[in-house]
C-alpha cells in the first residue's frame, strides 16, 4: 500500500508548503502529484492534509506518515550509499572549484555530510588558483566546478542543482525601497557593487541591464558579500545577489531587497563535471546530497 515515493512526496509537501512547489521538488506535474496523493488517501481511507491551507496543514494520518518518513528514508539513503560503495571499483577524487562567491553557505554542509559517508574519496577545494576553473576541469586538474555560467566544452556535463532569483539589495532609506520591482532605468544613476568578475558572467548585466541598453553611473567591486552589504547599508551603492545570499541581512533588517523587473531575474546554478565521472557512485551521491542540502538550508530556491 505504501511506497517510498509516497513518503518522499509527503516530505516534499511538508518542506515546501504547497502542492505546486512539492511537485517541482519530486519532478512531477501538479496534476500527477495531486492524483498520487488522492490515490494514496483512497487506499488508506483517510485524508492526509487539509486542502487550500497555506502552508499545508497535515491531518493526524498525514503526521503519522511523516513520522514514518523520518524513520525510513534516512535508512534507505544509508543503504543506497552502502550499495553504491560496494559497486565502486576505484577510490574517487573530488577536487572542486567554486565560481559562486556566496555558495559556501550550502556547500560546506554538503561537503561535511558527504565526507562522513565517503571517507575514502579525496576531497579538496583549492584556493587562490590562477586558472579558469572550467578549462581546468576539462584538463582533469579539477573534478567539479560550481558555476552559474556554463560554457560549451567537450566532455564536460552540466548538472543543474537549483534555480534562484537575483534581487537588488538597497539601503533601508533608499528611494527604491518599497517598490514592487525596479526597472533597468532605475539603476542608471546608481553605483552598482559587484563581485570582481567579468560583467558577461553577471545576471544583472546579461539579463537586465544589457538588454535595455542601460549602464549604471558607476561600478564598484568587493570581494566579500559582507563588504557589499556594508556598502549598501551605508548608502554607497546597490548590488544584485541571489535571494538566498541576502536572507540573513534581510532578516536582520540590515538592508532591503527589490525584485529586478516585474517577472524577476532568475538564474540556474550548475555542477560541472566530466562525462566519465558522471555515473561514478560517489559523484552521483555528492550531487544528490548537494541538492538535498541546498533545499534544506536555502530560502527561495526552486528545482532546476
């Protein structure tokens, strides 16, 4: 009567709070997800959650199955890892580079969790490298690159991790504060603060300013997110960052954030890896762990 997919669906529904987002999480259409849940409720003879509640409110039967999920699914995951390890024929190596400046918030918990289950895999995150990460990946100097800017390279596969929305961070007293969204024209007289990377790799330019033919009055760079936030909070510029990178500063009321355009500016974060390592058991588990950790610790992201 019960299947693992049912338990995973209920967990997704609890974590996301809505049928639409839960369907995205488990890679189903909303219609297919609703059908799956109605079929399960018919088999059990009991409703599992209250329809049209936001966030989703579970019944006693639904809570009981969620409790079962917390017991069963972690054990299944451990067994899957053990079987994958037994099937492996060689010790893995995971040397990675990060092109995303604000990725450590979810990447470090991912690495820690992965290391606990794959102690035989050599993990390294080299710092201060003086080469382009993606070509280095193709040359086998690296094994994985976290990037939002995929490039067509022979033998390199891009695995989407999640989608995120870029928001414009502004000072609390800034005239743009409180607007439902900003236009490219609104940034013409602003100092735009960015990470020190090429503009061709920044969504604020490629998806928002460049199509409108707009340039900010001044561009200033900063290495660290906290430095950017200090500049923004003191009224010395504005900056565009992924929604999850702004969460802690918004919660502390340090800055405010405004959507870029009426539909927002969305990007996708990828894990780039070589084709020959794509199906290695430890690589598959790392990617799965990265997704699970991302959705557990980051707010506002969506399945890719």
